[in-house]
C-alpha cells in the first residue's frame, strides 16, 4: 500500500509538471516579437499553424511572428531601444485583481508603452532626410551658380573668354568668398533656369523675377532688388506709339524671348498684336533692332543699358510702368537649411551696404 501511494504521488507530480510545461508553451505561443518594419510573408519564418500566412520583418535578423489575423500579441520590441512584454490572458487575470487606482495606472502605462512602440516603428520606416546644398558646397569647396549671361547689366557673358561680368557676378563672388569656396558659373537659359535648380545642376541662380509659375517648382531667396517693365522701339517708329493700348494692334509686331516673364506678359498684354517668340541666346530686342519686329518689353534695369548701348533705341512714353516685380535668387524648394543661410547672408549684406554699393556700380 505504501509503494502504491508513493507511485500515485509521483504520477501526480509528473502530470502537474507536464501541465505546467504545456501552460508555458501555450503562453509562449501567444506572444509576439517585433523588431522593425513588418511586411506580409508566406510564413516561411514560422513553424506553427498560427504563424502561417502571418507576417515577418524585412531584415533576416529581425523575425516577427503574428497570428494570421495580424493582431499584435505578446512581446513587442524595437531594436535595443526598449522592450515590452505582454501576456494578454495573464494581464486580463491580473487586471481583475487590481484596485481601481492601480488598474488605471496600469492601463495608462500600457497605453504609453504601446504609443512609444508605434512611434518607434514608424520612425524606423521613415526615409532619410536629403543632404542640404550647403553641406555639398562646403564639402566640395565649390558654389555652382546658374546664369544666362544675357541680361545686361546683371549677367553678361563674353564668348571670347567664356567669362561673366555684371551685378549678379559681383554678388555671387562675394557669397562664395564668405562661404570660403570657389565660384563656378554654370551656363543656362531662361526656359531651363528652374529645371536646373530642381535637377541639382547648380546650387543657386543669379537674379530672377519672382513669378507664381516658378514658385510652383523652386524656392526663392529674400528679394534685394525690384524691377518695372517698359516698352521699347526704334527711333524711326517711336511716333506710332504713345500708350500701352497703341501696341496691342494687329499690325504691330512684338518680339520676346522664350521662357522669360517678358514672354508671359507679352502674351497677356498684347493678345491682338503679332507676337514673335525667339529662343535664347537670341533676344527680343535684337528682333526690333533688325526690323523684324516693332516693339519689345523689358525691365527698367536692362532698358537703361540698352538705350546707352544702342543710340537708335527709344523708350515708349506710357502713363506708368507695369508689373513691378521683386528680384531674388532661385534655390531648391525644399532645402530650408540652404534658403535660411542665403536669406541671413542677404540681410547681413544689406545692413553693411553691400547691395547698394553694387547697384550703384552697375547703374541700377
């Protein structure tokens, strides 16, 4: 009888132990391990039926097992940042035994940990921030500036030497000096000026008028200059024009350059005129000087230099100029680091009188 009792007691212990192991396995199966971004998989990383059709992590080092319903269970861990373990069934049992205050604190802690885990997982999947043009300039030792070389006196290119002179060149030379880098002028034209900034062909442009169309794709610096638009013709035709309306006639030929704000304004202001659009390096004023057109429009800045250079040009007397427009530099639209640097530099140089001195040098 004694032997039988001992055997029965031993058998009960064995059964209790087996039941304990079974309970541990059940709890382990109800737990989830998450180490990073999750995507669907065929279940090759899991061996249990519950994991088939589940999900796993992108990295082979960071495997995750979820139930086929895709419901988060068990352990949630993001790299080495923190670890969260939740046995859902045991937590429900413990939750019942807690006092109201303890229960509320427990739930707040669990919610906070859950939110932290969600934030960490979303950040791990976020794309890397692109490097600012300022970093590229400083690391390469070169400031690349896009310029057309055909806007006198802002930027004028000498074909013989492939060098540039003008207001913009002086401004960019000073900017490069203050950055402690070399200056490289990158040739461009008006129709591709914005595209060059967007594509990263250069870090910044010379002066350009601010327009809604350009603002859609590129950023601007703060303005440091403004222009107004006037009409011009040759001496032999000046008697034909005395107002803006006298230009908007079918028998009047108006020339402009493709891709410029002058082209946009020409089409808007003179819909009845015979409009000729030429492509850079050709210019609208050249069409007028050659007699192939009667009128062109340009800024007061370029107009004053053209009147000095070509004695037979005349400014048409109108009641008032049109489209007063601020001038600024084009920059990558989303590169706020670089935009902030340039704007702060402009503010500093304006306070020091640099822009006024440079404008006086070029008759602006």
